[in-house]
C-alpha cells in the first residue's frame, strides 16, 4: 500500500539524488534533465502517493532548482510581477500590480541563494564576492539585477530584480493607462524626431527607463544610435544601426573598470547621431553635457530627482563630482545642452504618470530659466481612491529652431 509523505523532504531527497546522478562535467541538455526528473518521480510514486498536481509541481520545481533560478524562476516567468526582493534566504517579497507582498516560498539554504546569485552574475560577466560585495547585472530577459553581499548586507545576501515586460510598453500603452495624454505624447514624439535633447527625471520606480525606451522608439530608423548603460536594459529591437554598450567592474583577474564616462568618450569617436545614456549618477553628467553641446542633438538620458527643477540642481551637483568648475559655467552648459525635462512620478494609488514637461529656455543672471509646457492637474479624491486628473497644456514651446530645421515648425502649436 502506497503512503503519502511530506512534499518538502521528498523534494530535497530527489534533488540530492539527481545531483549525484547527473554528470555536469559534460554538456547536459534540458530535455535529458527533464526525462531524468520524470523517471525519479515515477519511481518514487510506486511506493509513495503523490497527487498529479504535486507531481507536476515537483517536476517543475526540481528542474528550476537544477537548471534555472530555483524558487525565483516562477516569479521571473510571471508577467504581472514587476519587482522581486530577496532579503536573505527566507524572506522573499514581490511587487505585483503596484502592491508589495511577502511570498511564502523560501530558499532551502543561504548557500543555495548564493549559488543562484553567482549564476546570475556570471552570465553578465560580472564578479561579486566579499572583496567586491555590490554589483549590478541583468538576466537573459533584460531584467535589472542588484546584489549586495556580506559584510555590507548584514541580513543578506540581498538580491533585487526589476522585471520588465516581455513585450516592451509603447506610447499607446501609456496613453491607455492614463500615464500621458495623446496630445502630450504627440508633442514629445515630434521633439524626439526633430532632435531635441531630453532628460527624463523621477524617483525610484517611477518608470524612467521604460519611458526612455518608449521615447527612443521615435528616433528615425536611419539614424545611428549608441546606448550606454550600467546594465543593458533598453530594448530598441527595430533599430538597424544600433550600438549597445555597458559598463564593466574591475575584478581580481586584472580586468580594469570601464565606466559610463569612458563609454561616453568612446561613443563620440563612433559617429553617433544619437547618444542615449541609461542614467547619470555622477561625474559622467559633465561628459554628457559636453556631448550635447558639441553637436550631438537628439540625445536622451534619465536621472533621479523629485521634480524637473530638482533635476537641474542634481545635474549641477553631478558635474561638480566630475570636475571643479564655476557654478555659472555649469549652469550655462546645462541651459545650452538640455532642451526638455520630462518628470515622472508614482502616485499614492501606485500609478505612474508624466507629471511635468518643462522647457529649459535659457540662462540669465546666473540662473537657468525654465517654462512649464504641461503639468499634471489632480482632481480632489479621497486617499483610498484612484487618483484622477490629467496632463494639461500650460505653455508654448519657445525654442522652435530644431522643429523648423526638421520641417516640423507647426507641430508644437
């Protein structure tokens, strides 16, 4: 008579047996591993009652633990999951539909979590260890990964995965979600096509990278685009003349660090029509501004800030991290190089919206001048209700020279 056993001990036992039987010294195909797992489950089922649903679950989880990212694979394949946060082996959180949840599953040990981390990092040609305990990487599907190990993370290892949609969002999706109006979307489309330099600002999780990807899709296909990122995330699949570059950390084998600054300088020798920098955080802001001021119009980038005005202040600070320059000279560079700032925000109902579109109009008496073009006007709603409002046009574009040169002089009216 068959007997029923506990699921977790059975899974652990079968996994140990599989690791003993599989010869990892040679190339083992996924199908071979799946067949061996099925044989093990069938063999166990002769003396142990395993419901059909549990057999399927057991087969999937065993394969994930051997070939994929263990318990995380299920979340990575779930299109509704946008963020995965692992705070040590037994505390896994996820963001789904804008809300945070604690997941019931956990890693069987700290060592297994560390193995998964090393597997992720190795595929991105990165190294993470006690000597270099912080690293950014990416998954094969483009998801952004951040790892923090001991001794920095006291309750680690800490693994954070920002998952992007399998099918990149389009401007139509943003309009449908109410994140931007069609009028404002068309306006930005014309500015990108005409070669305006646009900065996308916002807080963490406000959708800067996604919106950067959308705006990049408006660049004419015949132009040469160079993307520069810490970890490659942009998905410009319909761009024939595309060069994608990402930074590299220094490692113990003697590989030198390659920074955003290095890549911006290199990109200028590659005859770019457009330069897209995924995010500026420090001294590379100076190199980007110099590129914007030396004929590389139509470039795009993002930065963390609380408002469009705050983005200008942060750019000043970042430039000072790269070189000691008079503040007036820095502000003059910013006013000359940046044309438009698009500020995104994540509201209390967890929706992401374009909150401001601002034009940088000039430099006078030591100050950068700006003019709002669109502002999000919120209607009164209770705290627990969905935020209502719309992006309202508040001004007209002053500098139309690039639109005129592109034959689009009436597009900003």
